[in-house]
C-alpha cells in the first residue's frame, strides 16, 4: 500500500482523516485527444484523456479481479478513484478485447470480443449527421450531435451516475418525465456491480437527500431550507471550498455542488455500506482525505427515536433518545433498554374540534426538521399564516419555516400531518412548532408559578427560623471551625482566573483518625497498588462504604497543586464512567463481552470529559491503572491529578513540564509538550489494544518488537490482526468486534493528532458495525530506554527540547 500522509485544509483541521486507496489495473496507452469522432473506437489498452489531463476514460480491472474488465472514467492522478462505470452489470472477459464504438447515430456501444453489445448509451434523440464524444475536464463524457444547431447534447455520463457525485453533477429528479439522477453503491470495494445502497433526492415534501439500504430508509439530511439541508448546518462552513445549491423548477428538483477556484478536487462517494463520504485530493501526498461523511453518529440513524422522539448525541447518558415535551414513551420498558424505535405518544389528547377549547404550539428549538413525506408545503405563506393554517387543520401536528434565507422567523410553510419522525438536535438547527393540548400549557404555567412562589415561601420560612438558627449555629460554630480551617488548608482557594471556582465546593470531610481506622493504620494488607506518587489503600468507612485512599509519599512527583486539582475535578464531574470520591474497585478474569463493555465505557467517560461537561478536560495520564472497575465491571476513570481544564474556545495548549507515563503519552505531547483532546485519544488507543491483547504496552516476551503498537501494526499489515487477540478470549470473542476494535485502536494511535478521531466518533464506530473505517497509518514508537523507567514504577526526569519531562507510573 502506498505510504499515506494527511493535509490540513484552511480552517478545517479537524475534518481530515486518511482513507484506503484501492488500486486498479488500468490501461496505459492513450489516444492523443479527448475526443472520439463519429465512427471511431477505443480498444482495450487505449484511453481518452481530458484536455487538462484530470480525467481518463478506458478499460480497467478491480484489484484482485483480473478476469473482469470494465469501461470507466477515473481521476488520472489516482486510478483507484473510478468516478463512473459503463458496464456495471455486464463485465467483459479479459480473454477477449473489448472496444468502445461511436456509431453514426450518435450512440456509444461497448462490444465484447465476439461483437455482442455489453452496454450502450441508448440515445433516443434524432440521429445527427455528425456526432462526437468528448471527455470534459469535469469528468463528464458528452456525446454531441452537430447536424442541427451545432453542438446539441445527445447523451452525457453525468445523467447516469454510478456511486460518485462530481462537481456539476445532479442528484435529483425530473418531475415531468420521471427521470432520476441518483447514486448506487458498488456491491463490494472491488465489484462495481450495483449494490443495495442508494442515495436519492426525496421530493415528496421539501427536497431532502435520503440514503436507502434495500427498502429501508437509513439516513436523510433533513429538508433544504434555502441555505443548507436542515440536519447539516455545517455545510455553511464549507463555503470557501464548495458552493451548494438546490434547484427547484417544473422539470428539475436537484442538488448540485461546485468547487471554488482554489479548492482541492473533491467527490462524493456512496460506500458499499451506505456511508456518503466527501473525499478531497491532496496532490502533495497523493492521497484522498475524508473531508466529511454521513451519517455522522447514532442520531443520524433514521427514526432512531421513533414518532415524536428526539435524539441528542451530546447527552451524558447512553440513552440518546427522549420524548418531546407533552409526550411519553409508548413502551417505557423497551425505552429504558435503548429500544426506542417505538417512539412516543401524547400525554393528553388534542382538543381540536370540540368547539370549546383550543390547542397551542410549543417551540422546539435547534433541531433537524422531521421527515417531510407527510407534509403540506406552501412557499407563499408567512410563518404566522403557517400557524393559522395548521391550527385550522385537526390533522396538523407541527409546522416550521420552509425557507430561512431572509433571516428572522423565515418564510414559507411546511406543515406535518398526524406525526413527526426523525428529529434530532443540531448546532444552528431550526425551530419546530409542535401542537399540544391546552392542558399541557396549563402544566407549564403551574411550573412557572411554582418557580416564583416557592422561593418566596422559602424566604419567609428562612426569616421566621432565623432566630432559632442563630442559636443553633453558635453551638456548632466551634465544632466546625477546625474542620473548615483544615479544609481550606488542604484545598486553598483557586485564583480568579481559574474557571473551576472551588471556593464554594461541597466536599465530604473525613478525619485522619477515621482514615487510620479504615485502612488498619495503612496496613500493607490493605494496599491496592503504588506508583510515583505514593500508595493507594483499600478502606472501609461508616455505612460499609468501600473506598480507595491515595497517600502521597515522600519524594512524590505530585504535590498540593495536583492533589487539589484531582479533588476539585472529581467532586465536580458527575458521570457514570468517572470515578466519584467514594467508589469501589474489583478485579476479575474478563471475558470478551466484559472487555468490550469496558472499552465502550471508557470511551463514553472520555466523551463526557472532552465535550459534555461544562469545561473541556484533558486527563493527560490515562492508562489501565487509572481505570477502576466497580462491582458490575463498569469502568471508572480516575486520578485527575495531571488533568488540565480548557475553557471557552481553547482546544489545545503547550507546556514545558511534561508529566505522564511513557507508552501512553502521545508523540506530540512527549516530544513537544503539545496536548489536546487528541492526546487522550492516543492514550485510549493504547489501552484498547492492551485490553484486547492482554499485553502491556512494553512487551517483555516478544523480543522482535519495541512495544505493543509495533507488534499490533505488524500483525495488521500482514493481515493477521486476530493473532493479537488474547488467547483466553477464543471461546467468547466476536471476531468482527475484535477486529473492529483493533482497527479503531490503530486509528487512535496515529502520529498526527489531526488524523486521530474524536472520542465521539470512536463511540459511534464502536456501536455501529456498518460504519466504514478509514485506513490507519503506521504509529511511531518510543525508544526502549523509556519503557525501562516505566517498568520500575519510579519517577524519571529527562530533558528534551529544553522541557522538563517527568515520567510518573501510577498503581
């Protein structure tokens, strides 16, 4: 495989990931022209090349299938990038020489060795006196007639897409003729036969791009709102590279994109599993990079939460679905088990039509608008007129603006009848107005009253009891004073620039005497582990609370600042996969389902740290010894002494004091002091490979490799990745899950942080087996001298690039 690197497009560094190159055996000889004249032909071994040399038309065989020959168009600089295939259903044999002929009637015919037609352009226009076929620099093969009007288009490949959409091509329909321009996936990476996945323009309501797998709707972009498809608002940020347009007229409803003058060459490709990728060509490294793809996450799965359900991928819970206000799950039991496809139903029936009461509309902010198959659209109405029309129709359950180009509330009217489905929260989403019974609004008003009245009553009660409280507090003040002084001495106050604000932090206080009792005077029998900071002991507090107690040792690499940082973070973070101040740990033999559960639990905990908590938190010392397991074998991320907090729009930072554990530290952090959320992604990748293999990062019994990453990469490159799996997992392991985990682990430990996926993408890849994964690149390896320090569990300092580097090995 060709060596790969990545490029960074202006203002879009986080969207670049490498993709696998598929090399094809293509023709080498070329006709010195881009044109095939009337009566001319091209035989296997000859090609047409567009005027600028960007595209080539000729015969090719997919990798590994030399017996089949196809006629296609590919990107000249990358023969793997086949953009169009003529004879997808009827490959030619490599034992006979195929030929493409342009007949006198302007029809292209692909003939096999016996002269039989394997494919033709089936031109229906009147036969011209003279015709020619030309391969344009856009990648379009055009047949023109020159008898009347000089240059009328008789046929063009852009009207018959394969699995690729190029700039200037259409994805849509002709409502008058029924003609359709759609994408159809290849059956396999080396088989152009039409697969089961399609990408079409849905025109039943507002224009909406939809992906199908067989007869199952898998994903849709959301309806076009005049600026972007409502579920893909990030389209606006691509404007310096691509322009997007939806044409709506009597003879055409279609989506078209065009590239700006200086943009890299780009194509949209529908993969064999239904993932649509926007690939961009990097001429310097000669690789394709994935600029964006859809679906992006679990909330993009069509109807994920059913009717009247709402999907939110940015929730701390693993239950991504909720019901719109005024609705409850149809089946609460299934809903709690994350089987949410049954959707939601009204808590109170609508009162429409009884002549005495009225319903109302509640705004649901910032969403991808529902599927518009069951809608009425009126582009001439205002939003207020939409509301009145929906209110007058008892079947109307929601409405929204159809066009937001003018700003403000928007214009045009789209109204949903009977139900809404496939709604999710998105950044820069639209407002959806959902119909509720009048009594539902009364509940909201009562809640508003409660929000006002309860504080007033509370204030009155507080004044009434103030005298009693003052008497009581005087008695306790002396008792509390000592504890408060101790607490302040331990924590100190963070300065005003620190966003954590721990001066009001509520912490449980445990006396040193209680700790002595809980640990049996720090008995060696109670010791759980030790490292560069000191030792950790198991203890039992009152009410049978089992705890882990960290005691700093003399000469510890951690000090008061790290201790305070860890206590404040753990106290403030609340998530099922982050350790609390009081927690339990256990250790058992782990089968594959348990290991896979742990892998996913760690990834969800990191998502919370990186994007779902109030502040972005980088752990910086993620390793197996800092992952605790509770009684249910759920993982708990611990030890926040080295964590760093980002606020506002900060995404990365540098330090002159590198702290952590070699082997788990990302290359950019270890060598340059640069760290970001992608540093934690690297550490997660190492841990993932350790969990799968049962091996430590520093290999001791496999002498041919410097560490686990080198060993894993060698097996991956040789196609023997399953050999990495722990032998004890043979009976319980799912090969597909294990191989996918190894693949994801290698993606996470790539050298370039921009090539590593975000943890939100990691979770999506772990939970969706059909999601296509990009090809990993070879990771870099640290020298053996660092792993020696790691094995001893000692603090080791060295100097690199004028930085102070401290290696800390925990328990």
